C-alpha cells in the first residue's frame, strides 16, 4: 500500500527518468531552435494543463446526456462548452469535438455522406493536397474513386476552371476544398458553386487556416460548406486533435459516424484543451496574433525573394511560404537537414510538377505560426531569412552551420519559451 501511494504521487522524473530526460531535451530544442514548420505551434500553458489533467482517468463513450458510462456529469459539461464555443467561433449549426486527428475528422465527414466506390474530387497531393484527400495508400484512395485537381502551371494557383471541368466530367459525390501546402487564399464560394452545379457535397478541410479564419484574416468556409473539418493544433494554437462542423441536416449522421462509427471513447483531456483553445481564439488578442502571422509570412517571403529564392505562386496570402530550391542546386531533403543542424526547423515538401521523389522533393515548406507565438515580428523574419539564405548557399560548410546555429539560439533566447516549466 505504501508503494502504491508513493507511485501515485511520484513525478515522471522519479518513475521514468529516461522519458523525463527526453522530454527535457525536447523542451531545450524548442527553446533554442527557430520553428518554421507550418503545421506546428506553441500552445499556451493552459492548454498543456488541460491535456495533462486527471480527465485522462475517465471514459465517456457517447455524447452529452447520452453517455454509456456513469460518472460523466462534469465531462459532459466540458464537452458541451467545447461544442458551443466551436459553433460560435466559426458560425456553425453543429460541431463534433471528439475526433482525435485531422484524418479522422475527414473520415467522419466522408463516411457521413459517402459509400465505398463513390467519387471524390480533391486536390493533388503533389500540388498541395493532403494524404486524406485521395492518396492511393490512404483509406480515401482505397475506398473512393478519386479525381484530382491541381494548380495552373503558370500561376501555380488553383485552376477553378479545371475544378469545374473535372466536376462535370466525374460527377463526384464529394468535393474537397483545402490543402496542406498551398500559400494562397481559397475561394470557397467558387467551390460551392461548382458543387451545387454537379450535385456534390462540399467538404472543406481548413486544418491549416483555422486560426486565420478565427482571427478574421481569411474567409470563413463555414457558410459555403456542408462540412468543415479541422485540426486544432496548427494556426488555431490548440492541442493535437480535431473537430468537424456541419449543417444541421447532417448533424445526426455526423455524430453517429464519429461514435460508434470510427471512434470509441473521446480523449477527454484533449476535449477540455479544445474548449480552452476555442475560448482563446475568440478573444480580441487572437485577432492581433492571426494578423501578425500573415505579416510575418509576407515579410519572410519578401526577404527570401530578395535573396533570389523562388517562391511557389510568387508569394503568400496565409502562413505558408513554399520555396522552390532548384536554382540553389539542393533538394528539399538536404535543405531540411542542413537547416536543422543550423537551428532552423523546416520540412521538405513537394512543389507543383516536382521532378524529385516525394521523400526527396525540390521544395521546402516554411510557416510562421510558431515564431509568431513567441512574439517575433517582421524584423526577426528578416534575420531568419538571412540565416536561411546563408545555409542554403553553403549547406555543407560546417563553419557556416555553426555560426548560424549560434545566432539562432541567441534569437530564440530573446523570445523565451515556457520559462518556468
């Protein structure tokens, strides 16, 4: 009994020093590196408190007031708050806050209205789409007849005329708007017009831009879409998790698809953290943050272009800057590795019409949500762009890598992260 009591109260460092040390190492990495992965962010301490709470002890299959287990009085209230906050934030009829991930959220939306063998029209992965938009090895590619639209070769922006043409040809059940590596605004009204013309349902995946939508710096897809799916951990600056919004007529089908269709019990610590995330995203300060994310991306983009780097589509309207590295004679894979060594975290990424393999790529995806959360602004983006240019110009020069790493660590120290953890 004494051991049990001691174990229940002991710290992670005491019970599992190996894992504790690795978490500390990751904290150090986050503090000292400049985080430019477009799908990552730094969450407020309040989010981590919800995620690390005793809510992990509770099972709560089902929905508020229809839970399978007893003892759900308080977790039901938390889920109801999260639902109402999500609906208010994005102007939706209905919200389901239980999905564990963006792919699961997409799966729930698709399964609510599609059967195996139905047609789907979505963005090509190599033009900026996501795995759950029809990749051959993903459940979407295995279950549905996929037709893919892409970007115009000259403008590198979505070719809406092609979208309409392909929709008329393929007559899909669902059209998917949204992307994971597309630096321009998306015209949801045009997507909806195409969907209505061919009798399709519009599912918008706003995982990357949800925070920009909440902050009022990107158009809201909700009024134009029957379903809107999203993660909470990118520009929305919340926990790793997801949610789905839909029109009232699809609410019952969506809820039945999430549970018991594709999930069992929800992750209650994540639901609580989502509720807090939605609250914070609805406050005036978040609009300032979202606006600065855009300003920082624009500043980073402009400075990199000054350095002679080619930016896909010629610029950015959101948080993403997609670089074409071919003029520097370096692959995305090699650039990612060199920048990581220099204290700048990015990810290799395919560019439209990329001649390289998907695990090599000719591109690099950069994003500004995380650096903006640390308080960095346009001046710092200029310094980061200088550092990126230096590394890409001398990726194998250890002296350059070492010098840049020291500068980036100094820059990170000027914008402290989780000081008291």
